[in-house]
């Protein structure tokens, strides 16, 4: 089965809302970062230790959420195509907060910066966190460029979700090291 | 409408059991299949159902409007294929498992004129759109010969403009008098006035590519929605 059409060979692509834009467009950058984050989460899931196998289900849910994020970013504010997309809600961000609290309850208190690394799954979680922060910065840029407050609202829910997701990934990295018996490596000046 | 069979699940998609109710030949190798519509199965014009078959999944756009009591798909039989020959030979009342609805190829009302472009059985979602009340669109249907102009009368009645684009060497035989001799891209390049349109493309990947690149060159302020038939 062919997965290519060649329609983008001259540097343009179609948004979900139908506009043809250059692949260097800020919106493509944004959902490209979300796509990259989704891929890193896939690597993280593949590296999960047996001690944290249950996290796999959570990761799969996050990957599904990110598909919604990508679709939302690929759709222009005000487009009728938005009606076809399931938007993330405050409940999705609240679920992340609950997951953060649950993981954090098992962890020793953090008193200084830590160096990313440790178990391979934890290292992937840190990678995912940093890609998530980049995606968040791209979305901040899109919201800022939108100008009109009503158009900025288009991105408000995404910003909350991505901010919370990167927090979750930080705590997850620590949790994965914790359950595999690898201590946090503190930053020493 | 009720198949009398309960839905099951396959991964995240709900799977429904349906029965083959009717088979109608559209041309030498293409049929319209009518299936029972399960209770609770809702869809929008332009969406697809997926046959969940042991040989793999096969997606087909529904040609019904959402209010229809049955499900209909338009299928070209691939003689050396794994699934379509079985579908073509299946006894009436045979059971098939489907999931859906799938896809986002749905008409978006807009001020810009809509141009529908189909090749072959890619006409299917546009029939569903016409049957769901979409009007005022311009439609190009590309086929090799006039035999492939399925649902022509119905589409002519709904469209503001209907153009049969016949690309086969023997296309003139039984062709509509207003048919265009050539591919849909040639028609668009020669006859569609410059402007901003909403293009809806459904067909093989080569057509999608060629029309999309043409839109970028000639109609750059347009929107493009596409659905590829693999």
C-alpha cells in the first residue's frame, strides 16, 4: 500500500482545515514537535522496566491525546473542520495532575536540580519532557501571533495540557529511576 | 435497519456484524453492495466503513446519506485480491464484520465555491454528500470510459456543474455529449477560472498529487481536502 502521494514534494502541505501552507510554517513546526514527542513516548514505552509495566497503558493514553493535540494544531481557529475534532478538556489536564501526585507520593523530596539520565526509560522520559517543552514554546508562539484574544483562546487548553504533561514526564523520569533502584544524580556546581 | 447482531469490540473500534442484503452491478468490475445498518451506527456523509476481514482491513466510503436505513458501498472488484472477490461471490444474507465510521472527509460549508474531483470509485463520498443535501458544487468525475460514470443522473441533478472527464482511448463510445476528453487535471488547468475554491479530492494518489500541485500553482488561495483510495 502506498503511503505517499508526492503532493508535498514542492514544500507545501495541507492543514486539516484545508489551507495549503509551506512546511516551514509555524503551525507545522508546532505539530511536528508534537509528532516528535509522540515518537519519543513510543521509545519510552518500549524501554519500560518490568517494575513499571503499568505505565505502558498511561503512555498509550498520552499518545492518543497527542494525536488530538496535533489535529487541533493542524486546524485553523474558526474553521468548520474543528467540529470534527475531539478537543482536550480540563479533565485531561486534571488527570495528569492526579497522575503526577500519585507518582510523586512514592518519591523522596527533591532539594536540588537533577541531571537527566539513569534507567533508559527514565532517560527517554527526560527526552520526552524536553521535546514537550519545545512543543509548548511553539504553541505559545502561535497563540502570541494569533493576536485577537478570541483566536488566542484556540490554544489555551493545549498550553495547559502541554505544561502539565512536561511536569508529568519529569516526575515519571524520577519514578522510573526510583522503581529500578537508580538514585537521582544531583547537579553539583 | 437492525441486523439483530450485537456489536463486539476490536481494539478501540467497535465492530458491528452486518448482513449483505443486495448486490448491484455498476459496470463490468464494480458493484454497489447494500448492507444492513446496525442499531446505533451513525455516520456523516463522506465517512467510511471498514470491513474487518481475516485477510485484513478494507475501507470503503459509504454512498448513503446518514438518514438511510441501510449501508451502501461502491466496490471495484480486484480479480487477484484477497477480499473483493469474496465479497462479489458472497451469498445474500452473508455476515460481514465492519467498524466505523472512519475518516474526516466531510463537506465544510463555506463561501468559496466547492469543486469535487473524483476518479473511479472515488465518486462514492460525493454521492453521499449529494444524498445528504449538499448542493451547488461543481463535480469532475474522471474515468477511462463512460461505463465508469456511476450515479451520473443523480449527481447531475445535485451539482451546479457536472463534467465527465474520460481519459481512455475508446472514451468517445457512449460518452455524454458534454464530456471532456482528458484527465481531470487537464480540465481544471484549461477550464476552471482563476480564483479561490474549496477542493475536495477523492481517488488514487496520483490524481491527488497532480491536482494538489495544480492548485498550488493556479489556485493558491484555495483549500484542499483529500481522501486517497489505496
